[in-house]
C-alpha cells in the first residue's frame, strides 16, 4: 500500500503519511522501555511524508504515532493495521505476512449459492471476539448458511459500537482481537465452505478519534454534506489520493484478510459528481485485482435504488429494503416513518419486489416529500437483490430493538419466511432470528462527555415524530446507547436453544433452507430478469420466474387475514405447502388466509 507502515525485505519499516496541510511531521517510536525515539520524516511531493527505519529502530509490535508541526499534536496512523490502545493511542507495526494461511484451495463460492448471516462480533457470542465466533461456525453450516457478513470491524472509539463510527479503517478493533485472530476466523470459515463478507463504511468517519482534519482536510468536501457531517471528498481538489485511500482499503480487506466480498454501507450518502464515480472505480479495481483469481462479491446498501450499479459483472447485489418494508407492513400493520410509503398497497409492493427487484423504480416517495426514487430494475436477475425480514438496521433503529418475532403473530411470520427464503433472490438472516431470539438488538456506543450526551439526546429525539413517543416522558424511557447495560442486553443467549419454542423456530428455518438448497439453488445459475406477477384480491399474489435450467418457479401466497378468490394458474411439483390441502383450495380458485405454496414446473422438451 502507498499508505501506512509497510515491512521492507531487509526487515526495516517504511512509514508514509499524506499530510498536505502541515509543513513537517515527526515519527515517534516507543521502545521497550517506554522512551520515545523521535525521527523527522522526509517531505515528498504532493503532501507526502516518508521515512524508512532499520530493524533495530522499529519491528513488528512497535508502537508509533506521528507528531505534527510545532504544536506537538500526536496522531495515530490513518492506515494503522492495529491500534491496541484505542483510536487516540499509538498505532502498532504489524507484519502482514506473519499469519500462515492454509486456504490456498479456497476459490470462493458462486453468488447464486449465497445464504447470508449478518452478525455483530461484540454480541454474537458473550465473549464478543473473533476467536469466540469460530465456535459457532459449524452451527451456521448446519443451519444452511453459506456466507457470514460481519458488521464493520474498523477501529471505533471505546469498547462497544455497531461499527459505523469507525475512524481507523484498516485496523480491526482491538476489543474483538488481533489482526491474526480475524484472519483465523476467516480461515476457519473457509475450511467449512463459508464465505466471509465485511461491511465497510466509505461515506463518513466517526465523530471521535478522526484526526484527518488536522493534517489532511482535503479528505472532506466543502460542497457536499451527509447526515453525519462533512462528506468525503471524492470529486474535488486532492480527491485522487482520497479515492486511492478507500480503494486500497477495499483491496486490503480482500487481499490481506482473504475476505470474499464487501458490503458498501449507505452509498446513497457518497456524493461524487465525477465519472466513473468512486463506487464504479472501486468495483473495477476489485474485479481487476482479487476478482481475477477467485470469486469476490461486492454488495451495496443504497436507499436511492440505483439500478445501474447492479449490472452483471460489477456489483453482485444490493440490500433490498423495499421488500423488508412491505413485509413489515403486512406483518405488523405499522405505518410510521418510511413504512408510510408501503402502507397503501403492501401486497403489490411485495409482489413487485419478488418479480422485479425494487418496489420504487422511479415513483414519488411520500416519505421523501414526493421526490422520485429508484430506477427500473425489472431486467435485472433476482440475484441482484438481497432479501430479508430482519437486519441490524431494521431491528436496531427501533426504539427498543424488538425483533420481528416479538411483533408479528407466528403463522403470518412462518408464511412470510417461506416466501422470503425460497424465492430466487439470496436471503439474509440477522443473527439469532433463526431461533426467534428474545434478546433485543438496540443501538449502543461508547462515547464520553458532551458527545455521549448529544448522542443519547439525539437518539431519543429521532422518535419524536412517532405517535408512541410524542410524550417526552415516553422518549426518556428509550435506552441510553452509552449505558453498558444496553450493550449487554443485546448479547445473544444461546442457552435458550434448549427451550421448545426456540428449538421449533430453528427447526423451521433449517427445513426451509434445506428446501432451498435442494430444489431452488441448483437451478438458479443463468437466471435473468423478466419475472411476472399478478395480484389476487386484496392480499393474494402469484409470481412466476424462469429458472436458469428453463423450468418455471411459481409462488402462490396470501399475505392477509381474509381469504381471496381468483383464477389461480399453477402446475408442477409442490415442494412447499404451508398447509397440505392448498392445491384443493387453488383448484377451486380460493386462497385461505396466510398461506404460501411453491411449485416447480419442469421445462418442456
């Protein structure tokens, strides 16, 4: 990398920092006795500073930081590979080649096999570490998972955070373990046939521990802004180095840690007027790099529903919030916030998502004050859309972090899961949903002082527009994100798997994923878009897809409390029936309440 501390062939270390706003930089090394070794760095062109040290001066494990100009400000390396004393402390030299990889035969998995399990390292296991997570990999394989997706691990302030407040984007957070322990987790997953995806945040830096403003303000834009403050400068003066920083970060995780893909968080908040924009350039760099020798998958979160990013061969897929919102409205009846956009015709929104990807493909969004949202997506294959009924966002952005099993009745939820998990699009589960975890997933962080107070008050103020929290006293009861107890409440309780109700949910999820693996996945390769859907009464739907082998996949479902009637065209092998007599009902042109049936009609010779 052009950034950070790099081991040299002779055992020395090359340190490089881009600091165009300062005149001089010193490298401060801490030796074994705690004394500082101060070395002036050499100025290079375009704002770079560099120095190469001998093995006697610095080696793997050496702590270091940079001192700016005459004001004496010490800053960590923005490309630090490890920061064991948190984001304000010194960085640590890491030998990136020290870990002995044993996954040379691993080439990844094709995208159509993806069944994704999103997890947060700090709450997935009570210990909250990379090493502890390895203990549950066999369980995930047995469940039917093929890919785990880690919420961001880049170094954040304190010891607990969702990960979206990271400021040292190359350093795995010390609270989870060492760089080598993260590599061990990836390697252990590969040994079990599991892909590992990493959530990365390229739209902002966290509010505590980001020192870039002090020496490289060119990282930020004066023209663009995000909900979290100044936007990253991807299209102004100095943006070439900024773009390289993030592209190298993506390549770093894929190459140095052998990740199988990345999820780019909230790309709608990445504002870039250049062409190709940073998302397109980054995707091209990945395909030209690690994507040449193994299967690497990029996925997006993008509220703008920009279909052009999802053309085959560049970015694999996007999280499809539309299908979640439609299902949530049907299951809970909630209409607050963004759910208002789906409340009028939730069944149609659901059917359109299943057949065409996005529900909003250029229509006005009332929640967004009538702005047009989305682009046509019906010609994209189902694999371009990741479907889910729970994620960290959709649970954690609720005031109390309730999971869907706490909000919906059991039968409707089971039917909706059958619709979701057997559809051609890759499904995503959020940790614990497969056994209807009773633990919430709430927003938590570890800020201090005025920032902590501001985050707590801001969190409660977010819900002022919801009827349930119109009263300030009700808002005061929303859990404090900075309270350690909020974090502890979110840790999964694995002991509950011995209880009958949780065991039954786990059995149901396993059975659905077994059906998916047996009947659906082998036929997905080669699918294109152009599925079709029709509505039946107020809450019924029929969706038909042409599978990659030419067969037809047919879904008939009623997502409502009352029966519906219509002409129901179905044929083929029924591989899932929510109740055994459904074909008889369908033959009579009727759908009972809350039902789902899946059929495969073989291609005609």
